[in-house]
C-alpha cells in the first residue's frame, strides 16, 4: 500500500529566506500526524505547500501515490482547516458545510441531506439554519471540520485550529478531534506549536525548527529518545547538563560534568568531546541512592496540583528542575537546603552539542 | 451629540452644531424648498408675480408627462445612467479586487496614483480630452483604422461617447467603495472556498460579492446619481440623438427662460433618482447608514 502523503526533499525559498529546507517524510493512511515547531519554523508554509496554495521551490509531493505538482488547491484530495476557520459569515451553517458539494454541482436537496448528516456527526443537529456568528467558538470549530469533511478528502490539513480557544475547550476539542479522526479514518496533518497538544493527539509527530525536520516519531519516542538538542528542549521540560564525553560503551556514555562522573544513554552520532546530558524533571528523584546524582540548592517549590516542581540552582549557576509527586511532598527537600537528585541512566540521554 | 459637548465643551460644541445647522439649512434645505416652490408656480411676467394667477399647481409637472419627446429623454436618461453604473462596475470590480487582494503595496500606490492624477484637472477638461480622442478624425479612429479593425471612421459621439466619458469620469466613485469593502475580506475566506473546490466565478459570486455588497451598492448609487445629473459629458460627447435630461433642464432655465418648468423638471429627476436609489438599496438589503460609511 502506498503512503497517504509523501514529501520528497521539499524546499521553499522566499527571496533570501529559506522557509522549508529539504523536508522528506511519509504520512500513512488514517494516521494522525502532527507537525510541531515554534512559530516561524516553516510548519505553516509546509502545510500550505501540501494544500497547494504554495508551490515548493524544489522537491515533490505525492498524495495517494499521485504527483501533486500540476494541481491547484481546488483539485487536490485535501481539505484545509484554517487558523481563523474562515467560515463564510454570510451563509447559514448548512450552506457552509455543503459549500464544497455546491462547487461540485451536487443538487440542493442532496446537499442539505449531506449537511444534516455531517451536523449529526459533529453533534450539532438542528443548527443548520443558524449563522456562523451565532455559534460558540467550539461549535464553529466543529462546523469548520464538517465543512472540510463534506468533500470527503483523503487528507485533512489543520493549521492550529484550536489556538483561539480557551484551555478547557481546547482540551475538550483535542479529544473530540482525535475521536473524529479515528471514526472517519481520514488522514490528519495537524500543525501546532503546542507540544502537549501534539503529544496527546498524534500517532506520530514531526518536530520542525528553522525549516528543517529535526525528528519524526511517535510521541513517546520523541520524549524518551530525542534525536537532537532542539527536540530534547522543545518537547517537554528538560534539564540540560553541560558535559564532556569520556567514553561510549554498549550505548552508554560516561561523561565528566560539574556534578562529577555521570552515565546515560548515548544519543546517535555522539562522539567524544563537548556534549549535553538531558534528564527530564520527573526522572530526578530526591536522594542519593541512584547511580547518578545532581546537586543543587533548592530555591523554590511550585505546587502544580498533581505534582510540585522544585527549582534549584547548581554550583555552576545553571537551573535545575525536578518534579516531585504531591504524595511524596512530605519528603521533599527544604527550601534553601542543598539537595541531591538521583536518576537512572536509562532515563537520561547524552547528545552532541548542536 | 452628548459626546460632542463632552469633548469640546458648551461654547465650541454649540458653535459646531450651529455651523452644521446653518450649512444644512442654507445649502441643502433652502435651495430645495425654493426649487419646489418654483416648480409648483406658473411662469409669469414680473408684473403678475404675487397676483391672482400666481397659484400653486401641478401644470409644470404635467407638461413633462404630456410632452412625448421630453418624457422619452427622461426615461432614457434613467436607464442610461443605470447602464453607466453597470459598465463602471464591470470595469472597477476586477481592478478593485486585484488592488485589495493581490497587489503589493507599491503596485497599489502606483495604480491609485495613476487613477487619481487625471482627477487633478477639471471635469470639463477631462471630458474635452475624450472629445479629442473620440473625434471623427481623432486618434482612436486613426488607431483602429491602422490596425484594420474598422474600414472607415466611426462616429463615436452619441450614446457610446457619453457612456465612455461618464464611466471614466466616475471611476473613482465606484472603485474606492468597492476597494474598501473587498480589502476587509479575510484572505483565508477566498482560500477556503478555493480549497473546497470552488471555481473563480463561484468564489466571487458566493464569497467576495456578498461581502462587498455594501461597497458595490454605494458605488452604484453614487455613479447612478452622478450620471443622471451629469451635464458636461452629454453636452460634449453626445449627439442630437443622445440628449440627456439635464440638457433639457438647462434649456428651460437658460434658453427657454422658463425657470418654473426647469425647476419642475429638475424636481422630477431628483424624486426619481431618490426612488431608484432607495429601491436599489432595498433590493440589495443595504441600509443608508452603510452607504454613508
């Protein structure tokens, strides 16, 4: 079976700016695929290239095995959901949803039937004759999705559609998007700068920075095995400890650091020399028991509900963050005290300085 | 009004209101009341003004209703003005769309300047330029003859000449309202429509034009009113067969010496224009306040 979407060495140049540089990846049919990166990393440009609004400077894009080079956005088997949603404010909801069918010459009665069917799918039955302005943010969101699904696209492209919603609604819509995607079986390509959004919803995530795809992988893989310092720093919280690699044996690196000798998994392409050791806050356990230990002076402890974050300063003036489960808070080190945090070598990774 | 007083205080606020009031009363209300007064009185020698025969009647207006040639010219002026508005719209809409959605700021500046510069000279001179261009032995005929598109010179003066001169004269009144309204359209609406498979025609019909409706109605109303009240273009670019109603009003005032009948004709034109405008706005479901914006 061919991939749903294939990108081969896609590059986009605007004048002197290299917005997308040599991007290649495949998205499988029925996959929820996210492109995660900070604003300005080229992810929206990449999405617009897939949709057909922009022509890549070089490279090829295949959807369902067919080259898209000669096809405009209205001829591609994709549908896009815009950041602003771009609902047509002067058309009632059902006409919005059926607009793509109208463009395909479907008769009015059939359009209405299809719109009502989609309204049921998004749990907005009976809202067909309202105007988009009369709906709440979350409802408009769902109408935009229904409008895109109405043309039965192979691929749905979503450009940060949740960014305008408040936190509670955003979390609710995440689950809804995810279940809608599984029910319809349509391939989703989802753009976001919010890493928790990408991790929570996606089957796989591509992390982008400065026009380059840093790593493609399942959320767990990105989190546990970041391939580059950028991924380690951008996906989730992490502590970066500067160090020098002494030796690498059987995938385990032994490094010199201001905290003494430490061991951790060696990242790919790691060689002797300057590097950084990355360890997640939740991998740090107060106490001295483990094989590796970091020491810091505790400055404050922020209670976040399910856990608390202990912020410390190391002797060389770097920040250190450790997560402590609320149930263990009684045993937490005191503020102002010097504390040691141990971690298992399997929970830390050493990557070359990039 | 309370806002005006709050901002400028009692003295200055009252002064502003008085100025606006004086303007409205002196420049708008009084001339129109005088015109209605003239229209309803008979044309009498000075000695009989104020005498027993100086009474209000509809005679002047009925004269127009019974005078076949004038009546025909009147209705022709109305539909020809509508045609001017339509042609101007067809010229301006693509330009306004391009300016508002596609042109770079530099391109827009150059085009708008190019369109505005001709309006730095007087309307009569601008129309004279068309008079020269469209002359029987003028440049347009020479150009078309040299290309072999026509075999002998065309007499452009007449309906075609008047239409061209007016469409040109009122282009900015159409362009700017449409440009302003299209500019406020979110680009992603057009992209969304395109992405859903809509043709260019459908994007305009279903998304752009409904959004720009108020601007389009404003431009058409302006152009229609200006065309119906135009004098220079028909006088210079017209032919005996393309007389405009304003020319007949002019004749009553300055050649027939009958100000009362001229005023009655002008009144009828004014009322009909108002009716056309209000009906148009009603049909387009645009309110007068939207036009005023």
